C-alpha cells in the first residue's frame, strides 16, 4: 500500500495531539516512529511511505519581522534532524512545495500588517501523485494523511478507477468533508500516537 503524508499537517497535528495529552512540552522537539505508527494503524508491514514537505523560501534581501524570523529559525533547526530521522525509517522524503512569508490582513485596531508563513504546492503535488498511483493496475488501495479539503476532487476521481482511499487523521482533528470524500476513515487516538513517541529529543 502507498501512504501519502502531508508532512507539515502530520507533524503539527501530532505535536498538538501529544501536547494536549501531556506527553510533550510546547518547546520540545521530539523523535517519532512514523513508520511504526503507520504499520500498526494500517495493519501492514508492506508500506511505501511518502512524506511530502515544503522548503522555507524568503526573497533575496528581505528581512522578516523578528517574530517570523524566530519561527523560521526554529523550523529550520528541528527540520534538519526530523528529516534525517524520517529517512532513517525508510520513508521517502519528497520536497514538494514552499513555505513562504506572506503579509497578512491589517490589524483592525492599529492597521499594521502581520506576517505569517503559508505553505504552497504540497497539496497539488499529492493530488497529482495519488491520481497517477490510481492509474497503476497494481495499486488497489492508498492511504493519505492530510485533512486538506483541496484533495477531495482527486479522491472522487480516483475512486472511479476502483482504488480504495483510506483517510488517516488524529482523532481530535477529523475533517468530515474529507471523511465523506474517501472510502474509509482511520482515526488515531492520543493513546495510540503516544506509543510511538521516542524518548530522546531531536
């Protein structure tokens, strides 16, 4: 079975889930057995896991606000170690988009514009890849860890080709629209998620 993971979605939701259950601290960068979790919830050792992630991009000469720059530095720091650990688990790491600094809407009080990071490109790449996979007669089922509703049109299309689509998500973050668009929904509880947390920090 091919498993497609929206990396930023996965790690953020996992972090929130572990934090809410008291398993990690807010500032903690942790190691995690992603492959082990997927083998358990999908009840299979024969998985082709593809982890899609974005790369931070800032324009040449552009200096982000201090808050955003600190966020960028933190992401770059833990990402290097997180990616190395992902690859050591035999997971295919795919750079598929950009995490760009974007100017937000003005504050209704002071009218100042707040900068934030926005991911672009990952959902498009995953859509193309799951559609391509559905055209392969040897691919009977796929699993996707993403709650992005932008993928729903792709799910509807590939189900017509007879491919089973399993939607994976952490229980508190179930998206009902995505659940309705896929063949099967597998929710992961905090207790199950905690089983695959490694003790050492990144």
